[in-house]
């Protein structure tokens, strides 16, 4: 049996231009989703799947990120003095959550380039990649399923979700073959952000991957693709078509709850959806929202 996977890589070096001016001096990963920065959901998901070793690939403005996952002794002392243990726990939680490491991306040359920056830290073992724009509901444990499939098939695994064909140009799209398991497909090809006409299917890669370390060698020779960026999808396309050398690629079909925080409209929807389900906010938000909707006519 192979050793269990322990490492997660979280690319967090995007410029966040869609959220300017909020992201002028702060990374978009720090935008609050209800009352937690988006990135904390992702780290919590990683830890819940047993991956406690987290490498963040950061860009400019990394300080807010590093501070969030560090101690904040002054604030802790004040809350301690007040006896406010509930808030003290909230402050401490992100500090004790995971063993977090940071590496700078340097030039922002694309997601594939960001993942390649993890090579030294990850070494020669499979690892997970979690993109911060996607929040997967903690009640629908996708990553755990992907880790199990990786162990079973010794391939690289991507998370796939059916999207409306009009949306496929926003994602990597997969050509697939069925397997014996209705929730797992063999990926035969991948295209980054195709037009609806060129898409091989309406199965979109959502931001979760469990990759074999062979991906690093492939990324080293992957040329800039869509948007003139080094695309992770292009490296995975090569792996999907060279299974003998790289282990091939399988897809886990996700049918659970996913919240996109990548643009302003989806971000607003994500906050409402997550707040509605919370015990502390839902009971008041639901009736207010119902009333508010009626005023819209
Ligand atoms: C990235 C990937 C794309 C994937 C998407 C998931 O794109 O390049 O293949 O489908 O994440 O969110 P981005 O949204 O960063 O442009």
C-alpha cells in the first residue's frame, strides 16, 4: 500500500482584479465569506480530508494571509482578559488548523506555473491542489472521495461537475469514458476554457485535483496556452493521453454543494447560501430574505 497523501497546495497569487478596489491592498483569498476569509474554508476542507501540510503559493500582499494563520497575541490577550472564550476560539482556530508553508510564485505565469512552484516542497509523492475560488460544502466531502480514488487507481484525479453548456467557456472541460462506477470517469482529454461549440462535454473541472508528482515534469515543458499562461489543464491533457508514463487521469463527478466566489455576483450568492444554513444567522435571514424578495415584484 502506498503511503497516505498528506500535502495540499493552495494557489493564492491571483491579482483579484474582479474585486477591485477591495483587493487593492489585500489578496482576494482574504475576502470574508460570511465571517471567515474564503481561504480558511479551503484550509479547513484540506484538514478535514486529512491533509495537514498546506503549501500556499502566494503573490504580492501575502502578509494578510500569513498573519491570518499566525498568532495574534495582542487580540488574544484582550479577549482572554474579557473572558470572551467564544471569540478567542475563533481567533485561535486558524492558527492551530494546519502546518502552513508559503512560497512566492514570482512572475504570475498561470495556474500551471503556480503548481510547479510546489515541486520542492511536495517532492515525489501525490498531493492535492485546492483552488480558493471554489468552496465545497463541508457536508459533501469531495476531497476524501478523490483521495480514495487516487489510492485505488494510482492516477491523477480531477473533480468534475456538470455545468450549463453556456458556462463551459469559464472552465477546463473534459472528454470522458465511463467506468464501472457511475461517479468516476476516465478522462481521455481536456481543453482549457473552450467555446461551447468546441467543448468535448459539459463536464467542467472544479478547483480540486489530486495529482501524481509526474505533473511537475510535464509542467516543466508545458508551453503557455490559453491567455498566454501555463495552464494546469494542458499538463493534465498530456497526462490523460500518456497513461503508461504518467498514470493517466480520472474524474470524480461531484453532485454536491459548491459555492463559487470567483466573481462578484457568485460571491454574493455564496454568502447568502452559506449564511442561510447557519444556525446563528439563518433563522433571521430566511424570513427577511422572503420579505425582501416580495418587494422586488
Ligand atoms: C482554473 C482552471 C480551470 C478550472 C477552474 C475551476 O481557471 O484553469 O481549468 O476549470 O480554475 O475554478 P480560473 O477560474 O482560475 O480562471
